[in-house]
């Protein structure tokens, strides 16, 4: 009896999944939708670049645009970013990571563009 009582004293319903605490995971429909969107967002730039549908800046815009959309699909459908309960630590960590990434990339471009020592 003591084991039965202790299993319910911690507030869990007796399930032994790693998703305790009321966390929600995606349904099969959301995973399939995310997978199909990922496939489409991979095929679009592949077709555009390999078949020379667009060239130069237009091809780069399509490539970067689909990359950003692919990133959003991954976050929403597979990382469940929109289903996170408060406080939103994963979202805050993502924003901090993006700020660090943008700082490094923009700083590197700035240095490569305006480096007078190398000229």
C-alpha cells in the first residue's frame, strides 16, 4: 500500500512518460504537416537553383526566404515553441541565441567590410 500511496502523492497520474507536468506533445497530424512543409520548403530552393529558374539576387532571396520558413516550421511543429507554458524559458533562450548569432554575423561582416589594415 505504501508504494501505491507514494505514487500518487507527487501529483502524477501514474504514467511514466518523460512528458510529465502537463507538457503537450504534437499529434500525428501536426508532425505529418510539419514534415510535409519541411519537404516542400526543401524542394522549392533545390528546383529553383538546380534548374536556373531564377538567378542572382532573386535566387538568393528564394533560398534565404525558404530557409527562414524552414526554421519557423521546425520551431512550431517539432520543437513545439507555441505550446510552451509560462515562463517561456525556451523562447527566451532562443531569442538570446539569435541575438548572439546576429551580433557575431553582423560584427564579422562589419569587420570584413571596413578593415583598413588589410587594404
